[in-house]
């Protein structure tokens, strides 16, 4: 990742760390302020953990990702995407 990509990913990774700990409220506070497909994806995961599947589907649509209710698998996939070299 170059410097600008690292800077862009930093809040997303912080939100993902909160999601991994089940702190969806803290993650929500971060991702709701961001505008990217990755942020929208994490926003969807927040709502899965919250149990609000309708809202989760909305954010997955914004992220242009297929909806998946498996929050554990989605968090792992998101971490893989966010930490992959580009």
C-alpha cells in the first residue's frame, strides 16, 4: 500500500478492530463518517451485528457487494481486502 492508501485504510481498520471485539457502536461512529465502498461494506457489517438486516442489505447495496449474513466471514474478508498490497 502506498502512503495515501494506508491513510485511507487506517480508520477502516480501526472500525474493523471494533467489529472484531463486538463493539459495533464504536465501529458505526467511524464508518458513518466515511464515503467509500469499503466503508459502506463495514457499515453493512455493523448492521448485521446489530441485527438490522434490512439496513445491512442497504449498505451492502451501496458497497456493491453481495449480501452475506455471516459477520465473521465478512470481517475476515474485509480485513483481507483492506490489508492486501495494491
